[in-house]
C-alpha cells in the first residue's frame, strides 16, 4: 500500500502589476494553495499547459494578451484536453461586468479587500485542511 502525496490546488495569478501579484501570492499561500504567477496572458497560458490550475485570478488589461484572452485560451485548452476548465475570476479596475459575455465565475473590482478575495477563493476551492 502506498501513501498518496497531497498536492494543494494550483491558483494561477495573472497580472502585470507586480505589487498586486505579490499581494495575491501572499493571500493564496496563506490559505494553503499553490500560487503560480504570470505577468501577461501568454505566460499564463504557457504555465497552465504545464501546471493545470484549479483557479485563475486574472487582470483584464495587460500587455501581450489580456485576461479575456486568458479565459478564452484556457477554455479552448480544456476542451481540447477533454477536462473541466479552471474556475476563472477577472480582476479589473474598470466596470466591465455588464459588457462581459464570457463565462467567468466572478469579477473582483480593484481595489479589493483581502477578506473578499479569501471568501471568493474558498467559494471555488476546497479548504486544503479538509483534503
């Protein structure tokens, strides 16, 4: 009989604003999840192909590829692999929710409260302590 090694769910953080990625990383780590950080949408897709995330926290406006491209790219990748897409949360300073036609799980407006972010993460991911 062999023991299974617990791997915490991966949370992919995508934002070109380094202080935001640092805050998000601290929050994700404090909750017991494994953060991966990308600074643009293309980096995010490349990382996700190697380490499929359970949750993606992505900024909308970024160089090279924005958050909408990340959402579309990950949904296409999930479909091609025959697996479920990760939960997707858009982080934005703009009020785009009424215009948004993409299937995302949630939107957080910047600036956000840490508690709000923690609650949102717990809504989509099981607590690492219960796994």
